[in-house]
C-alpha cells in the first residue's frame, strides 16, 4: 500500500482477513480508511466491536469513519464511548474537541479537551493546530495566531495548518501574511484548491454576527 500498489495490497489484506483473524480484519479496515473508503471500513469496525466492545481504538476508528461519512450523530456517540474507555487518550480528546469546535458546538468543552490533549502531547502539530483553531472560532485571534504559528513550525508542509494560520492572520488584519500562508497552502496538495484561490483573491468574508 505504501508503495502505491493499492489493488495488490487490498487483495492481500482481504485474503488475510478472510481467515477470521481480528488483527487482519482491523488492518483491512484501517487500509480502507487510509484510502478514504470509509463506507467499506465502517462495517468491519462494527463487526469487530461485536467481539470486543471494550476496545477504545475500535470506537475511535469507527467514529472517525462515520464523521467522514457525514453521520455526525453516530460518530459523536462512538467518540464519546472511546473517551469513556480511554479518558486520557490525546487522539480521542483532540478529535472530539476539534470536531466540536469546527462545527461550532460545545466550544468551551471542546477547548478544554484540546488543552488536555496538548498537555499530554505538547509537541503534536495536529493538537497545537486544534487549540489554535479553537481560539479562532472563539474570536480570540491573538491566541489563535500564537498556537497556529507554533503548529506550522512543527509541521510546515501541512496545507491545513498553513490555511488555518492564513485565516488567523486575516482576522488579525495581517493581510499580506495571510495571503502568503494561503499561497503556501496551495502548493501543498490541499483538499480544496478552489477555496484557497478564492481567499487569496478576496480574503475572508466577515464573520456572522453572534
């Protein structure tokens, strides 16, 4: 799979999983997830949970798959269950906290969860970005810039992190720096190049009134 031989990798993984070994089935599900084929990963995670209902990693993996599939209510249930089973797992704290913040839900609770995740993994670029983005969504752009700059230092090649920093610069009236970050993100294989091009051309729309 890492060599780009997707069909061969999936064929081998399916053959291994067909023997009934749980680790092989989990590997197959994880491969589907890594390929953004979440609808194929999700039922495998569900079947595995039927045999191991106390495995936080399976709830987390299924919750992430369901969130990517657009089924947030089911995803939230899974992520909460993963957190109940592993309350100090930074991956879970960050994923659930970030998703709440990004959706504009449970902002204070989400911020607290991301802070806890960062205490546990202070040098994680993803968690540092989540904390910066939480402050951005709360309108605290000074704090947002501080954490998002740190996130980009930790992972300068991430399109998402550079995009977020550009947004924070724009809201801080640092327009030239904002466009620089958006242009940088545009060279880093972003998921939505058109959205970045629109921001480079027009900036950010004014935030909706609270």
